[in-house]
């Protein structure tokens, strides 16, 4: 599943990513396919992107890594002059077209409906939400139950500087929205850290709670009685007070890599949470790190190299 972290500071932008790539085999079991996958990419001299989520897409009769399509995208001569938002939109459009997720979501809906009907269950309602389809049905005892199934999304974190020196960070979720996370022209969005992929450990550490807290019955009651806005406001009080605007670039590198290392270590000792056991240890392998600054542009701090024995080679 991966973990990509961006930390944006006054000195520059950090992008860090693990190298583990997982997949589901023919039996539907999650497996680690590689600990040497590339998830960080230099798009042009000012912009980088990290990719998480679904790792493979078909191209004709051949299944190819998501990295193949990003490398293909960056070879377009016009990419060198793109701004950050244009890059995010271009990659979003590319994978929206390549994924064909609407077709897959329809197939998933048909499969679940067939399974429920074959068991003699009565379907009461079907609702589609982005990459999910939710069925409400009546079981053999007449009790109303829900079942939700989802497609694996493709997630992108696009960060960098525009030609005028301003910086921006966007997240893209396919299927789903494009969101602006950082913008040097917005005081409340200038600096900070964002992450995609298996971010539950980082969320617990930085924000002070797990995002799945919304599924707890007590919290559902609180949302209804106090309102979601008020509950979210109070939960913000648990977030660590990190002075992103005073953070050095080295501090940002240290923070980003620490969060990936901690996630990998926690996944080693745990198997999901009690309310949802059986999680995939999807974060691991070497950590790639790149920084982007207004003066130097995109610079690799650490990047995997091909090696055999004592020999190493960098293909870039």
C-alpha cells in the first residue's frame, strides 16, 4: 500500500517514500511483491510526485506498474514547463482514463448483487460513493444489514514550485477528488506535512487519533449530538504543536523518514487494530528522499541504486 510523506517548510519541500509493493494473488491473498519499488518521481526541475495505492494497471494484454505511466508522462516535452497544479491535473486525468474504475465498480456491484441473490437475501438499497458500493439488505432472520466493498484507489502527492517561486502541494485520489494541501499564497496552508497510503500510524502520532475513530459507535453518537464540525474542532486539540514555519529542511527530512520508519516498525509488531484486524504490512524497504528548493530545484537526497555484489549503478 505504501507511505508517501511531504513536509513543506520555508527552506523547501521534502518528499519521502518507502519501497514496498504489495498485490493480491489469484486467491485474493495480500502478498509483498517487492521491497525495491520506485514510488517517487521527478516530473521536471521544480516538481516531484509520489504514488501510493493500486500498483498495477493493464495496458492492452499486459499489466504494467503505475510507475511506467508516470515515466511515460514525464517524457512529454511540454511537461518541463508545467506548473504544480497543471501537473496534478494532468496526472489525475491520465489515471482517471487508464484505470477505467467506473467499469470495475459496475462489475463489483454486479458480483455482490449476484452473491446476495444467490443466498436468498433481499437487497433494499444500493449506493455508490467514489470507489465504494454499499448494499443494504435483509438477512434470513429479517434483520437489516449493510455490506460495503471498495476498489483500491490510486493516490498521488504532487509537490513543487511554480515558475514565479510560489509553492503548492496537491493530493489526487482516483477515483476521488484533487485537493490543494499547501499554497504559499494562503497563510493557513503555507507549511505543514501531508501523507498518502497507509497513514494510520502517522495520523495517530501527529493528530493524536486514528481516522477510523469515526466508525466507533460512541463517536457516531457524538457526531449526531454535537455535530461533526464541533467534534472535529475538539479533536484538533490532540494534534502535536509542530512549528512547521520554523522547521529547517534537515528537520523536515528527519521527520518524514522517521514517520516511515515508525510505520514500518509498528506494522512489524501489529496486525491491524482490534476493531479491524488483519492489516497488510505494506510499508517497508529502503526509503527514497528528495528535496525541492526555489534555488536548486529537485534534488535526490537518497535514491535506490541497482546493485549486484559490490557494484552499484544509477540509471539516471
